[in-house]
C-alpha cells in the first residue's frame, strides 16, 4: 500500500493547524501553549510547505518560469497579438 505524498501533506497541515488552535485554547497561564503554537508553525512552514512545493514542482522546467531574454520576447509577442478591446 503506497501512501501518496498529497495525503501526507494534508495530514501534516491539519495536524499543524490543530496544534496551533489547541495552543490558543489552553489556559492563559499554561506553559505548554507556546510549544503547541510553535510546533504547529514549524510543522506548517518547515515540513508541509517544502513537501507541497516539491510535490507540485516535480517534472516542471524551471527555465519556463525565469525571466530570460527568450521568455521576455515571448511575452512581448503575446502582448502584440492581443486585440485592442481587451
């Protein structure tokens, strides 16, 4: 049974949000509240976000997204082809 990366990212994201919400719902004097909030934030930004970016960028060419002279020329050519009423 192969678990898809998509479901792992969703699970980590939900667990991180649950941790943050739980940290905010703890009593004001509880010393564990900042740990839950910080752990959820780390889960979101240091684990879930890189995994999501890796999953979404797999198989894509980075040169298509860079501003090179060729890509600028393509964008300018598309601008010229647009009709005037748009």
